[in-house]
C-alpha cells in the first residue's frame, strides 16, 4: 500500500511549477514580438524619411570653354533684342492731291530716284501753262519797253547837246529828260514783272514735279499704305480719310540690332568690340557682329542701357523686327591678352537667380547633404549659365527644384 501511494505521488503533476514555466515563455514571446515591431517601425520610418527627401540630380561644374569655335560659351554677356533699320522712311507726296498711279508693291526693290507713285496733275499742269504764258507776256512787255527806251535815248542825247549850245531852252531839255526817265522806269518795271512771272513759273513747275513721287533712297518697300483714287497729303489736311503716306521704304544695308542691357552688366560692353548674334528664326546660324555704340543714357523704368550692334556681313534672310540674341565675346575671343578663365558652366536648373541678376545661389553636393553658396554670374545661354566665381571646376551641384533646399539639408540624389 505504501508503494502504491509513493507511485501515485510521483505521477502527480505539480500545479505550482507549470504556471511559472508558462509566464516565462509568454514573456520571451512578447519581447520577440516587440523587437520585430520595432524593427519594422524603424524600417518604415527610414523608407518614409528617405522617400520624403528632396530629389535632386547631380551636375559637374565644367570650365567655361575658351578655344576657337566656342563663342557661345566664351561670351561675357548675352542679351536679346530686335533687328531695326536705321534708315527707314514713310514716303509721301509734298503736296496734297489725288493718287493717280502707284508703281510699287510690298517686297519690291527700288533705287534712289525711281518713280514710286504719281498724283493727278490736271490742276498743276494748268497752273504751269498759265505761268508760262505769264512769263511770255512779261518778256514781250520788257522787249517793248526796251525798244521805246532805245528810241528816246538818241533824242535825249541830242537835246542835251543843243541845250549846252544854247539852241534850246532849259525847259525843253527838262521835258526831254522826263520822257527819257519814264522810258527807263518802264523798262525797270517790266523787268521786275518778268522776274515775278519767272518765279511763279518755277513754283508752278515744282508743283507739277511734286505730283511725281520718287524714292528718297535705295531700299525695299515693306508696306503699301495708299491706293489709286485716295487723297494723300503730308499734313493729313483732308481729315481721317486722307492718307499721310504712300508706302514705307527700308534701307536693308542699314539694318542693325538694338538691345537693352541691364545696368549691372553694361560695364562689360564697349563700342567696337566683337560679338555674335543668332536670329530666333535661324537659331543655328551664328552671325559675326560688332558693337556700334552704347547709347549714353539709361532707362530708369527698366534699369537698362540701349546698345546698338551691327552686322559684319549682309544677308537677305535678315529682316527688320526679327528677334535676335547677341553674345558679347570674352577677352580671349577679342585677342586682348591671355585667355580668360571664364569660370565654370552649369545647367540653368542648377542656379537660382533672376534673369537679369548679377548674383545667384547654387547648392553644392556633399554626399547626401547640400551646401548653399552665393555665386557671381556671367553669360546666360539657352540652357547653360556661366558662373564667374563661387564654384570650382569639378564640384558637383544640385539640379532640380532649388526652392525646396536649404543649407545643410539632406537630399536624395537621382540619376539624370
């Protein structure tokens, strides 16, 4: 019996030991679950933070080209303007009249003195005939007065000799002299009237000649402003229905480019220095040019100075009012001493600055952080920006939305 009791006691499960073992197991299990959750949370936070970092691209600052053929990269300043004609005129008649004939069309080349148009010359022709008749009549009067004076001159000379000899009285001599003086006066009056008539004839002739409108210089007609049958006048005397001009004539040899340069950069431009320009219509055509003059006044409303740039060669593709972009060349291109370093060239997206600003901001990359730097800007190209100072060749800069960056900020660099 004792053996059976002992055997049953050995087979009995101790209830106090089982809860202790279960509590320990549960505690380790919760620790494992908590550790896994912390790992997952850390990984999620890292991925979320990495995803929220500003994404930028990396660009390398390259030295600005200074060799031949790199005119756009070696320019010290770029500016935009328009092609204008220094010699342009609205051709009109000198007198008021009805346009009778028109001999030009848009695009026609004319030479100096060529007939452009002709006015109705009916009245002018009649006035010219009348003036010629007046001159003829005055000439006849002068001839008659001279003949009468010639007839009385010998009589007066004879009477003067007879009076000196005492043959005739002094009264008779006075009467002879009065007749002589009257004939001389008649000649003078007739000659004066003839001069007046000749002046009137010249005026009438000029009025008749003014009915023919001629080209004042050699050029191309760019617009036709009147049609036959319309009244033209240099003073618009006929009101709103009167044309003040017949056509617009442009001297193509006088074409040049006018640009407005910011006051911040005008010190880089001087008269006589070379440049290159590209027309918006022909962006791949580099045209040799030079600075004609820097107009010595500034526009206070725009803070700009006007610069005139001339073409070194002419081409029929160059037309007035075309848009153009001018690149003023660097000292290396001008041949004035050693080559100019020119700074570095960066993409436009790497520089934070206004279009006409002389300084800007770039963000230099250091692994996954950026350093904010203020830089001095040079020429601005179509898709590049020259930085004169502030960035060294070989440094990597951020390209992208620079407004989201700040000094020391962490970024995510993506492939371009």
